[in-house]
């Protein structure tokens, strides 16, 4: 049975089928083959190998159907266990499919890491395209939430305690800002990260004599990758930068998930995930509506740092070719990319279907009998009494309100100093949350404008 020894029960929880296809064995082998075909064409154009041989190699790759690639992937997996690298069996299998006049020129002048790193760069490029589209979609959904609830008051919480009134638009704008900056990071890093790796055995391209740089230039153009100033086979900052990006994105999405899980609590009920049959249920309690999507985002935020740490530790390659650090990247980075793409798809579903409850948000502001407006009163009093005396007076009133289970406004109204300084109308106005939102609306507008300014 194919699934007897697999670990696939949880794959469907959070995945992006498009990213999975790119990062699959099939996707990787396809991209290694693309490197070999493009290399042959570039070398043929530069006169490094006969043009007929270049055409034969290119035809052999272009003629492969998905079934052929799947068969090759299975054979490469078996060969990798013996060779320690997938490129040796890949070259052998490809050579067997090339016309005799081209067989001698397969993989000409290249080395294993050229093929593997460039295939990985192609995977990173294609996943980056998916992430860019997904980030744009997520940002649009968050911008819609921020705009719709620009002035919807809710309680702000610091250290999990009620602090001051904010707006849900401000919270959504905070999520949006993180996504916008992540989109900026992705665009800024692309010319550095998505680069050809082609250096030959030790990074000099000596095997191609004086034609090495010209072949590299053509090869980068053929594959749609940036041409770096020099080969990067032992300098792994590009891989580390992509990993760090994924870690930041998963953390940004995890923050959204964490906030929504807290807002979904029975005692809070300020927002809910989109409902769907069977989603968020309990095996024993029919009434439960658990935060499934949000929990997955938090999970991604918790898993990503460990994967990022492995990639960071694997930067220390020995001299011109590493024994071990490169191997640590082979499974770790694709797993991190897959996790990130799945988390982003989950976040889009959450943001586009989020059920926001403004009435509940407003009610929660009032649960502390006006205590959350203490700062507003203190600042108003400070203009007359001075800040320290105002702080002392309001602090005493807060303690009395708590002890007597009374509204803070009523306790303050009984203090002659406060009554004289503010008057009853001003005191009542100070307990309107909408009047103490500061620049929240302007911050929302700025976050939306920054998003809309992205290309």
C-alpha cells in the first residue's frame, strides 16, 4: 500500500497545490533538466559544443512528457541513495535519451552544484511569483477590512488587559502594514536571490576556458534568472535571505492568526473565522466553533523559525564546496517554502471571510465600568491640576470604582476638584470612546495608501 509508511494525514490542512507542484520531485527534476537544456543551447551558441549536439540535448529534454519525468524522478531517487547527489543519475538518464551525436556533450563543463542550485533558484523564483500574487490578494482583503472599519471602536489590549479604545480598522491596518512591507521585501530581494549558479568544479569555469562568462550570461538569460557577479556555490546568503523572508512572512501571518484566535474566544466574540460545514468542530462538543484557520497560521509562525535556523546554520560552507551544509538545505528550504505558501493561502481565506462583530466590540469597551477612559480624564485634568496631581486623583477614583463596583464617571463626579476643573458635560464627553481615538483614522489611511502605492 502506497500510504502505509507515509506521513500525509496533515498535508491537506494547510497547503498550496501550485507550490507543492513546483517543489515536488517532479518539479525539481524538471528544473534540473531545464538547466541542462539551457546550458547546451548557450554552449552551442558560443561554439563551446557543436550546435548539433546542443540541439540534440535540447530536443531530448523538450520531448519529455510528465510520465517520463516521473519515471526519471523515481530512478533518480534510487540513484541518489548510492551517489549522494541526484545529478549523477540525472545526467546518466538524460544522456541515454539524447541522440548519439550529442551524448558526449551532456552536462559539459558544469558541476553538480550548478545544476542543483540553479534548479533551486528556479523553484524559488516560481514560488516567489505565487507568493507575490498571494500577498497582493491578502493585502487587498486587509485593506478592505481596514477601510470598512476605519472608525469602528474596539478595546485595545496591552499585556492581554484592556488598555484604551482603538479601532478594528487600526488593527487590520497593522496587519496590512506587515503584509505590505513583506511584499516590498520580496520585490527588493529578487535581483539578489533569484540568481543563476554556474561556476564549474571550483567556481572558476576553467572547463570552458575563455567562453565561461559568455556562456553564463546566455544561460542566465535563457532561464530568466539574474546573472551574479560571480558564482555563489559557497556563499549561501541568497538562500539564507529567502529563508529569512519566509520566516518573517510566517511570523506576520501568525500574528494575524493569534489576534483572531483571541478575538474568537467565547468571552470576547469580536470576530469569527468564515464558517463552513465541519470546520472548527469538536469530536464531543457540538456547540464548539474552534479557530482552525487561525490556529494553522500560528502553527506556521511557530514552525518556520526552526527551519530558518537550519538554513542560517548551513551558511558556513567549507572552502569551495561543502560537506554537509549544502545537504542540510536540500529538504529544509523546500519544506519552508511549502509551509509559507500554504500559510499564505490560509491567511487569504481567513481575511476574505472574516466575520467582524462591531456591536460586540463596542460592548466590550464598557465591561470595565469606564476604567479604560481613565487616561482621557487624566490628560484633560492635567491641563488644570498638573499631570502628577491629575494622575493621583484619577488613580484614587479608579481604586474606589473597582472596590465599590461603580462606574468611574460617577466616582469622579463626586470629587469636587474634578467637578470644578471639568464640569459635568465635559466629564460625560470624556467617556465617549469615539472621542479618544487619537490619530487612529489617519494611521489607517496611511497604511491603505502605502498598500495602494505598491506596483
